[in-house]
């Protein structure tokens, strides 16, 4: 089994889910296995001094992840969506 990146571990630990579990895209709600179809995204990129804290990490399907990297989904939009998602599903 390959080692998970730190930011993925932070996200999974916060929401108390495993890499084999199903979860949902925080933007569109698509449900997929974590290890097949969902990706943990840095809302503020590390190259722009973003960090691996849970407030800067969101779970996105491939389509929404592509839109985030193409800046169709803006950083401020993702932050707002993620904060609402954390209120609903965080630390169960």
C-alpha cells in the first residue's frame, strides 16, 4: 500500500473516514470511493503559501478538481463551500 500524502491524512483524520470509504465531492455532491474518483485539494495552493490544515483542504471529484485548477471554481468560493461542509460533517 502506498503512503498517503500528509494533506490526505489530515483530511481523512478530521472527517474520521478511511481511504477505502465512500465520501462526497464538497462542490457537486458526487459520491465515490476516496481512493477512486475523489481528490483532496488545497484551496490555497502550497505554491501560494497554503498549508495542510483542514481549513485549507477540500474533497473534490475529478471534474470539480479540474475546475478548481482552471480557476472556474475560485478560492473564495471553495473556502465558503468548505466551511459549510465542515459545519455539517466535521468531527462526527
